[in-house]
C-alpha cells in the first residue's frame, strides 16, 4: 500500500469528543505528509471496553460492521489513531474466522457479509512505514530541537504482541524514531508501556492516580519537558487527571501531555488551531516557549556568526 | 532344529493384557518348536534357570523369549543361553511388552499379536547361524573433551589409573565455569582454592597431555580404536617459548578488549593470560582486538617479549591422535537473558548476571573483591536477586529447571552480606529447590541468619529511577504487588547446552536432546554411557548439574573408560556385513553409502570386488540394502532372514 492511495480513516468515538485534538492533528499531519485519509461513511463505535466485557459476538459485530462499511467504499486498508479501537478491530478480524463467535457475529451483521482482505493499522505505524526519517526531518521547518520528550505508548499499542505486531512489546521504538526525526531529544523512558490506570478513573480513581502518578513522576525526574502520547485514554488520565494526581500525592506537577501528532505538527509549523493545542488541560505554553527560545538562540548565534 | 519358546508375564506388565500361557500353548504348533512355556519373570534367576534347564532337557539349539524390548534384556538372555552351551546368536527376542501389552487393552487382540511376533521370531531363528566375535587390541588412551571440573576429574582419575589422557579445551585455560566462581555452596569455600590444585595436577601429571585453545575437528574409528583430529587454534604465541611472565599484557596498548573470563566485567588487553591461576599459563592474542590484526601495525608484544614467543603468522594446526575411549564434558553456557525486555534486555548497566556477580565478588576479579556497581562504582546497598531467568520458562523454549540457581543465589545473598554488612538482599523466587546434602539448611541460613528477604513471585519490570532501579514484581504469598528499590539487580540466569553441542554430538555420533544436551544410554541405569560404545558423558553436557554431581559424574566416566580399557582385547560384534565374492560385480555402490568407510575395493583375479574391513564395520546394513546383486549381506540380518520374517507375518 503506498500513501498515494487513500487510507480508510476510522477516527473512533474519542476523536469526536475527548480527543478531538488528536483527530484534528492527525488529519493535519497526514495531509502534510501526503497521506490521503478518506473517512469511513456511517461508521459506528468499535464497542470499546463495555461490548467485549458483555458479549464477544456483539463486540466483534460492531467492529466488523466498520470493515463492511469501508468495503462498500472500496477501502480495505484502514488506519486509526486510537490503540483501543485498533485492538478491537483486529480482534474482530480474528474472531470472524472463529468457529463459535464468527457465525454469531455474522448473524448480527444482518444482510452484510465481511469480505476478505481487510487490514487495520495505527496511524503511527503507517507513518513509520511510509515516511522516512529524512522526509520527516525535511518537513520539520521548526524542528523540536532541545525539547526533552518522554515517549509514552500506554499498555495497548504493543500488546498483545501477536495481535498488535508492533515490535518488542516491552520496548517499542517507533515513536522515538519519528520524534527524533523531527528533532526532539527523546528520553529513554522505561515506563513507556506501563498501564495508566485506563478506565479505572471512574470506579477506582486511586488506581489511576497511583499508576499515572508514577509515569508523570518518572518523566519529571528524567527532566522531560513534555510527555508524548498516542492513546486518548492515556492522554486523559495524564492530562485531565493531573490535578487529581497532584492532590492525591501532594505534588505540583505541571507537565504538558501532548499527542505525538501535535508535536509533529509543531515541527511542521502547522497552524495551532488545527493542532488543537487549546484543548489541552495542562498548559503547553512552556513547550512552545522553550521551542521559541531555542529558535531565537539559534538565530542569534547565526547572526553573530554572520556579523563576525 | 530344536527350538524352545518362553513367554514372559513380566508380573502383570504383560500378563494383565496378554494370555501368556495361551500364546505358549499355540507356539508349540510352530515349525521346529519342541518346547514352549510361560514364566512369571523370565529375566529373574529362576526364569533364566528354567531356560538353561529346558535347553539341556530338550536338547534345544535355539531359544525365543517373548518379553520386553531387546534393548532391555537381550544381553541377559544371550548370556543365559551361552551358559547352557548354545551360541548366543541362536537366540531371538519378541517384544510383547512395549509393542503389545503396554499399548493395547484388548486381551484377545494382544494375544494374537503376541503370537504373531513369536512366529516371526521363530522363523528368523530357524535361519540364524552361530556367530563368533573376534578380538582386537585397543588403544589405552582416553580423550577428555572439555576442561571444566567434570573433565578435570575424569582426566585425573584415568591418569591415576595409569591410562594416558589427552585433554582438549576450547578456552585458553582449563577450569571451566567453576574457575569463575568466587565461593561454592553449601560450605562457602573458595572455588579457586579447591579447583586450583586440581588444575595444577592436570598440568603436571605425566600421563596427561593438555591442548588448550583447541577443538575437536573430526572423529573416525570405533570403540577402542578412535582416530581423532584436534584443531589447535592459532594463539599467535609459541607455547614452547612463552613463560607466562605477563610482560606482553602489561605493555599491550589495546586495553579495551572484551574480558571473556570476567564475563565482560571490566576490560582486558588484547594479549592476555585470562587469570592468574590459568592452566596453561600462556598468553593468548584476541585477534578481534589486537592492533596488529585490526589496524595492521603495532607489534608491541613481539618487541617486549623476552623469549621471542610472539608469532603473528601462526596458523591453526591439525593433530591426529589415537584413543580408545572418549569423555564428553563440554559443560554449559548461560541462556541469552537479553530476550527479556522486562529486565531491560541489557540496557541497564547494573542489571548483571549471576556469573558476572561472581566475578564482581571475587578477590581475584576486576574489582579485587569489593562489590561495586558497573555504572558509577558505588557500593550497592539494596541488592535484588531474580531466580529462574531463562529456566522453567516455556515461552522461550526453556522449560527445564537449571537445578543449581536456588543454591548459588542463596550463596550470593550470604556473600553480599559478608562483603557489605549494611546491605539488604531480596530474592524473587518461584520455588526454592534445594534437595542436596546440607542444601536446605543453607537456604534457610540465608534467610534466618543473613536476613535475606525471600519473595515468592516473578518480576514484571525493572526500570531505572534516579540512580537506582525499581524492581516491580508480585508477592504471591501476600497476594500483592511489590516494588523494591535496588542498587543492583542480579539475574540467576539459567543453563543451556554449551554452544555448538549438537555439532560436537554429530562428530561423536552420539544423540542429543532438543535442547542440545547429550543423551545418555539409559536415563536411569546408564547415565554415563551413550549409544556409541566407548563415548562417555560427564558434567553439564548431559544436563544441568552442580559441582558435586559433576565431579561424581567425572569420576564415573573415568571408571567406565578405565573398565573398558582394562581389557587387553576388546570383543567385536559379529553382526557385520560380509561380501559374497561370487555375486559381487564391483559396482562400488556399497563403498559410497558406507558411513564408516568400512568397505574398500580389492582386486580379485583382475576383477574389482568389495571387501568389508571387519574391525571398522558397525553393522548398520546400508550396504546390504544398496547392493543391487544381494552380494553384501549383514550377518544376523540377511535378506533371507528378513524376508522370512515378513513372510511369517503375511501368513498370519
């Protein structure tokens, strides 16, 4: 699949709400990189966590319907920014050939049948596969030089290993390579695939403040300016709940938590409104200031050099 | 011919699902059978006496026993018939236990099948001929492959019994893994103090010739008369001139060479003597770091060597030796633990292997016996040990227990406290396996006297935080997640067969299991022997073992070799190929297929013919199957005998 052909784009429910900035920044970055995204028509929720905790057939059918919709548009290679949607959709493709779940899910699809040959990948993986580091560097007219980034994938991007096919499940390096190409100083972040607490924020808030607290704590200890994320739920736990975390642990972190697409967008000098920086809870201004200062320092140095 | 048939019950092993008495009754109808009976345990003394009595009472000249596998008791019964004056090859065995009673429950079907097998055996026996073994002299010299503690013990025991020994060691020094250890459990005595004298004995024993930096190139021949080619790898140092003074290593400018002996803890020079007690104490050049080889110029060691022992042009040397027996004692290697990303996969300098930790603790190690971290040289206070790294893990294809890690971890925890009294050790374990003399007491001492905290559970993640490491795991007894802050993490890395073990096994023509460990002849009753006569096993080459077991096995292998070579003449197996010279057309196909080079072409009155070299033939039968003329026949398994068996089966 080359990036000249359009990918089917599945934004996921979060992309319509809590992670609208992930959706918009993904679209902006992909457009800049020349990747055509074509929205799936009349798509539905992948089923998220509730569907498969209740009924695997239902969960499978919900996700499978999106492939059916894509097939009607002639789209077989789907991308999605959300790791949770990706996992559900991949499980659905697997389950459709399961001897028990497959027939039940097919029944739920009504008259529609799932064709062969559907694939789904994360936007991150496709960028990594289709765009070279040199190309990203060339597009980065405002490189993220001097910015210390803690890359955080969350638990789902790389696991389960067999299903997600994302390299070493304990130590994926894709985000590092992309952000380093954009000029960032990417820190080795040992908790990059740890759980943030996921949806426990509602039933057992303590779990989220404890687990996400450790992630922020370590990122801060490593001197990170920003945590780069790729999952709407991780972003919410680390960003929206950072105040809760601070209250629970009597800390005072103000560590921006940004989607990797927002950081790429900054490097590509895309308009801030397309990147949705105003949607972030922890103010990203320190990140912008640092980048601006860095640029100024570089410009001054060049000027002095030129004068001399 | 007068044949006697004996059907065994093997207690209930056969008797429960085969009508042994009925089979015996039916057997009386078979041609040439003049006597048939059943017995409870044919292999027992009364059982064997019954065979001997029947031979004399009924004037039998052939015997069939239907019982277990011939691998189990064929030699037993052959000896019995021989005692009664019948040639031992006038005996056949029908396997009605492994092939019948153990695999089927239907008594009638089993009994029918047992009878068919007896019929086959009788038909073959009717075509048997008495065979007589020949005798040949053996070379009273033993080859010991591997100079670890097991090989050293085997070599010393053989040499003390007056048998010459040739020892081949891959590394520059003998001593194996034990030489790297600081102390040994459960007595915590100094490893090099108890091993060192034995290494010196090997060097000084007049009966032992040691080839270090050498490997087995090829093996031919057979028990008593092996011909072995040894490759002496070029060390670029002339051992006859090197005095081991160490001046070369002192002056060597390439000081960042990988230190194999110290497991990469610290560095060494490109030319070095691996450790002070090395045997032989000769310098060796590591070509991958030597400037003379990497950059093409240096020559410092050649300039400073007072005896002119350095020779950069030295080439590998091949050496042929004759030996009568061989002991494979090739030891083990550590599992590649870097597959475990959750332990850092090698990214963190203060996550070390247990063997590295031994070098860090050793008084003769790179740190002079003061434990310090590889990252910043600080003394660690909290040390976490993780057991079963690469052992008992189906997910990486290592399902077996490495056997001694529980013990050395307890030892290392005790030693840590001895070295650093204000330290605290933690051990994550699955089970504590300490079934040896004084072993369980030892692990308890680590806990009770030395305050080591044992946590039953696995570690899911190690990550650095500040200059320490967070070790996260589960305490399955408390049912809780635990996190321990550690300055140093020691992984009890499991055992795997030494690198290239399968390759060596193929050269020795012995079997190996799916993990590369050499296979013993019988897991319980012949743990030292292999399926190739004259090749014996010692130490971890057969499976993970601690030092006492390795030493015991070394002595056992020596006893086997000494026993074998104590006879002046060895008996040859007469079940070998023979050429009917009238039928042979001299096509040479048999010469090509023979894996033992046991057939040669001769000139017989101007015609090419094949001839079997009796002492070399192993009786595999490939030539027999290949010969288009049926001229080559394997004695005791001739075409006529096998066809008679097939025919007997088809008639059933």
